[in-house]
C-alpha cells in the first residue's frame, strides 16, 4: 500500500518510505524511511557524505527520488506547498549589495509573501534578533555570523509551518549557536515542525525529540533520542578503597579499572545485588554513580565506530 492510499498522514508532518537516489550510477541514499511528527524538533544526524542533504532535498522536492514515496504536510508533491515551508540550505548565499531587511523580504517573496509585508516583517525580525541597527546595511557590510542570521530570518519571514535547516550551526560561534538553539525551541513551542541536519551530536541531544541516524546513505535508526540511548546499558562508575577482594566477583567481565575507579555496564540483575556484594565483600565503597548512556555512545553502537570517528573529526572545529 502506498502512502497516498492511506488516507493522510495523521499527525505526521513528513512521512517517507524507501527513498532512493542515485547520481551517475552511485547510490547516495539507499532506502530511507522517516516519520516526522508535527511540531517536533527532528534531527538528521550523520557525517558529511552520509546522504543528509540529498535526503532533505528529496523531502523538499528540489530533487525527485529514483524510488520510494514521500508526503510532506499531507502532499505527495512538496512543491505544491512550498509556501508553507522554510528552507535554509547548507550553501549560504545572499546578494551582497542588498540591504539586510530587503534580503529578508526578497526571500519571503520567493515563498509568496508580498514584498511590502516582507520588508515590514524583515525589520521586525531584525529588531527581535538584536540586529535592528543593521537593517539598512548591505550584506557585504555584515559579519559572516550576522549574514547567516539574516538568511535564517529570511527562511522564517513568511511564517512557515515546516522549517528545514541543513547544517544550520556550521560556522556559527558559541554565542550565535546558543541563539539559534533558542530560536529552534521557540519555533517548536508555537507548533512549527523543525527538521535540521547536523554532524554535531551535542546539538541533536540537546534539542531533538527524535532523530534519524544516517550513515552510508542508510538510516539504521529513526526514533526518539531516549530510545536510542536506552539501547546502551547504563554505565556504573565505582570508586573503592580496596583494589581486590572477594567482591571483585560481583563485577562483570568487561569492568575496567582506572586508578581507584571501576567502569562497567550495569549488570542485568540491577544495582541492589551489586551493592550487597560490594558491602559484604568489604570493597570500601567511596563513591558509586550510574550514568545513562549518551547519544554519542548510542551513535557508535548503531552506526559503527568508523561513522562515529568521521562525525567527531567534523565536529571538532565547531565544538
């Protein structure tokens, strides 16, 4: 049964099944399935070259899939509802001679917003972003970070229901990254669906309700951040006064010691039998903490060490 035969997508802003895209015979995206709830903050997480941008462009209707189906805001052809979508591409680009508020208005006009309304809203958005002083400046006179903010505001000026941001944090300093995170949360709070691609796990972990992990053109996991983290057993960090004794038998085989600390996954039997064995065996407990696995650990388990290393190498310059 195709997506068009199901009578709508319910509360899904985006539903895609089996999306495939080839370029010159090479498979860039290989059978991607996605289900993005309305009003969610949804992250597409993976290293460069994994297929993130190609997937987003298929969802937007910029390119068509070679196989598979998609529905965006209930429509099989995303171009039919382009005016309800805001899109920030990874390749930034503004006309350098345009004034900031005019650049925002121009982007709105491309989505059907009357130019006069776009200019008025452009000034309002710049004021709200703390950039009112730059409204009359040409783009070439703005810093890189300010120009990126102007392009982002142009993405939002027509008040879209769905916002798709391709690597929006790339090139932003820590202050502007924080501003963008707050903006994304504000959009979701008023019911806008936000999808963004990123190779920085921290952004996805802080912001997203759900993520799709993409590697090698495939999506080995799509679901909630919590469910991804729960695939990895919680980790125990144990500090003992004594380094040996009968209590050692209570530790799992994979336990490793770092000075006076032990690190190991929480045993299937739970913490109470472990505590009892440590106390009865006179381990001399100095501290014991149980930490839930992070999204990075989940990414490694799901996508593999090579993909995780590629992700880390790309994230280091912007961390």
